[in-house]
C-alpha cells in the first residue's frame, strides 16, 4: 500500500529561465492518493492548501528552499505527516477487519481536521467543496463570494495588501454589517480602478446565498458558533421577460455557412442545444452512451443529488442533422462535439447570430439598473437562450408546463420554469378572441 500527496496539473514555469517560479500564484488543494494492488486506487481532496511553486513533489512537502514563511511551512508539513500517519493506521486496521469500501477515503477525509489550518476560511471552503461534490464551476462561484468577503474585511481594517481571514470573521457580521457588505458588492467596481465589473442585485443575492450555504455547513460542522448570515433576509431576485429565438430563426442559423470551422462547429452545438433543451454543462458531458434509439438521455447535474431522474429527449430532424455532421469525430473521441470553453461558446453564439442576420430588437430588463431597454437579440444571446428557445417553441404548440418539464428536468410546479417561458403575442391574440364568442 502506498500513499502519495500530489498537486493535480503542472507547476507554473518561468519560460525565460526554464525553472519553477519561487513566488506564489494561487493556492491549490493537495490531493491524497492511496494505491494497493490492482483493486485500490483512490484519490481525494485533503483540504490542505499550498502554493504549487513551494511544493516539492519528490519529497512531498513544502520545500525548505522556497519562499514560504517558516511557520507556514511547518504547519503544512506537519498536517501532511499527521494525515499520512492517520490514513496508514486506519487503512491497515480496516483492511484486516474487512471494513474497506468504495467511499472509505472520502469519509476519512471528512472526519480529518487539518491542525491549525482548520479555521482558515480557504481551507474550509475546499473541504466544503469536497463534501458537497461541487463542480469546478460551482466551486469557483463560491470562491468568488468568499474572496469578496476577504477584500471587504481587509478594506475595513485598512489592509490593502490583503491579510489571511479566519472563519470566525463570519461571527462578527450582524444585519447592519451585512447590508454594508451588500453595498460594497454593488459599488466595488467604482473603487477598484476598473479591475472589476459592475454587479447586479441578482448577482449580489446569489453571492449572499452561497455565503449563507457555506456558513450553514461551517455551523453544522462546529467551525462556527453563530452568524447573522443564517438569519439575514436576502432580497428577491427580479427577472425580465425571457428572450428566445423562433423556430424559423433556428433554421436560418442552421442553414448559414461560416468561414470559420470553429463557428460551424459552434453553430451545430447551438442548434442541437436549441432542439434538445439541456443546460450547457450537461451538453458538454454527453458521450456516445447518451444516445440510443434516436433519443438523448442524461441525468441533469443540477439535480443529481436531490432528484436524480433521467431525462429522455427524442431527436428531431434538426438535432439529428447537427449530430450527423460530426459522426466521424464522435467515433474517434466518443463525444458528439468538440468544446472549447463555456466563455468562448457564449462569445461565439453572439457572433453566430450577428453573422446569420438575427438582429431583431427585443425588450429586456437591465440587470444593473432594473429598467427596461431595447437591444438587438444577438447582443444578449448566450447558451441559456438555447434552453429558453426549446421551452418557448414547444410551449407555443403544447401549453402543458408539466409535460415540457419532463423534457427539461424542471420539477413539477417549478417557479424557475416561468423564467424560461414567455407568453407570446400569438397566444395572447387567441385568448382575446375568446371574448368574441
């Protein structure tokens, strides 16, 4: 049996001198890997944070030759040694008594407290992400919220350089200071010299909800005694009328040929999504195993833990055409499409609509000012407009929310469903005509 402590990914390199940087970039979480014969090969987050440039992969410790402060180096190395000894002892004992199982390592990590790092807010966030099995995107969203608290606390204390924040900071918040923090989130772009973009009230509400969820976990695990975040009333989100494409516009996009092979690929992905209705994250996870008998089936990642039901969507002619264009690639890679990134996908969707001539004006709610404004649909299009397009175009034909929800993964009676569905003028005209009878 072997135990190794590793950092996933490559260390940052200095291209000019061809050696590892000796200055920190971003802290990352150490992983522990246990291997025992051909049957056991487990990997799990440890909750121990280090700067990659300080980590010695061969000795599995923070290098004494790095720029790491001595007290921090000793703390991390002691935590690694403490965890190694605990895992060796528990593994040998549980193997003898036949108590090893698939999630053994993960449960051991849940019970392990990382020495003096146990109160560090970044370390606890890593443990929270590990226990909740957060996706990398969700983890990043929580990290953004926690980093905002750190900046707020450092600014309040007058520390421009940024000091290390303890989880007990959350205990100092009351309703008044949370309101001040909310104002800070709304106005931070004004005091950051253009380094940050303006935030809408909905975005601030989302950040407060993530902080509350994290604080609730910390309280349940004994890291926090109390915090006002648990009882603070968060404002209500406000959404405008959902914007979507018509079936004719989707067909027009499908027919358009672009000069860029990447845009042609992104066009097929977008048209496929408009006719399947899944979220972009679920679309990126699809493989050949998700396709059978002219249907695509998947379990939405958003409800994987709470309501893991399988969604089955039959493929129409447009979806099949988009898929058939990439059959050769699918046979090689096992995936229907080649994705770059969600950010690039969203940028390309705007360009696809613009070059395809889909530029009609729509009325939207400005998320920053919460006032109406008219813009070209190609300027506000993103991957989520595909999901709204799927729902709206079906709703125009079959006005049964529960039936449509069976194709989208929304729960019955979902309040979120109304944010995707728009009552178009055609439906309204038919309703008014009823008065003539």
